[in-house]
């Protein structure tokens, strides 16, 4: 429907009578209509085979074949856990295990690494005591986060641990000694030594945190970032397999890597 230009139509009227007649017409044509909902009716339509009676057998066969392969892979047992590992703050068995595994892998890949960091939110499930399957690892580490190495000046490292103090803890590796009181860092040692603000520290973490997410803004001040191009989940699966090959079970303990004084 063509829109009526009310003002233009009146201005173009040739006579007074014409103007009057056009004005009467436009009074109805140009008046805004008001609408209101008087009634609402809702019906339920079940999405069943009625809407697609013909099954594409070729596609179903293809999907089922992929499903079978995925099921076989995720059910593979890759190791065992001596105890149930849960996540939490200021430290926990599962965050400690994860950060220590990251440090171990990063050190083998890049040489000396000072410490490793993992966010608690990036771990999504509990590692239960007993057999560990590939599927378990996907449930614990569902995100496609990559392991990266940050080169960070000591001043930025201190900023990061100030954030840790306010946050009440994150996943930290075993070669750290952090004491927190009243949401502030009381003391901090890396490898048994106080932090040197001018020194470059090498930190293993995930790309998500390296971008400053989850409050870790200090990581964006890295002077260099090296990407392993390896997913953390794949690294942890390899790590569990490595322990199994060495006749070791997955285990962890709580220590003095982070302490909160009251």
C-alpha cells in the first residue's frame, strides 16, 4: 500500500473546496490507528514423525557410524585416580593437579617455566576416584583452550597476585608460596625467592586467560606470548596416559602454594 503524504496533499489542493474534500479524506487516511491485543490462543504442536514421515536411511547410517566411533573413543580408559579430585578455592586437589600438569608439560616444551595458572571456572567437573576415561576428561575440560607461555615482568607478576588475593585464589602450580591476609598479598615467593620486579618470569597458562579474561588483566602486559597450538584437554589426556605408562595413578595434595590467613 502506498503511503499517503498528508501535508503535501493539502498543500497541492487547487481550491478551497478541494482543500476541504482532501482534508476530509486525509482525516481518515492519515489518522494513526490504535491496536490492542484482545485474545491469545496457544496450541501445542508435537514435533514427531508426522512432520517428517520419510526417514533418510543414508543420513541416519552416517550419523550412527560417527556416533559409534565417538562412543568407542570417549569410553577408552586411560588411567586411574587414587582419590576423588574436586575444584575450589583458595586451592583444591583438582586445580593443583591441573596446574602442576600444565607446568610439567610446558617445561618439557619450552624449558624453564616459573609457574602455571589455571582458572577455577575453566574446570567443569569432578575427577572421580577409579578409572578415568577420555570422556571424563572432556567433561572436566570442555573448552578448546590452548596452552600458552607468557613472559611477564616481575611488576606485572605482582599485579597478578594482587588479583589472586582479591579473588580468593586460583589454580596455581606447586613451586609457589603465596600468603594472603585481608584480601592482600602478605608474602610471595616463586621458586623459594621473592619476586624481582625487573626480572622476566615465564608463566604457563591458557590463551583465554592470556587475553585478560576472568579478571587476569595483568597477563595482557606480557612482553611475549608463545602459543603451543595444543588444546589443554589433549595435553591433560596425554599427561594421564604418561602417568599410566609409568605405573602411576592420578593424585594430588594440598600444600603451601597458597595460604589465606584469618
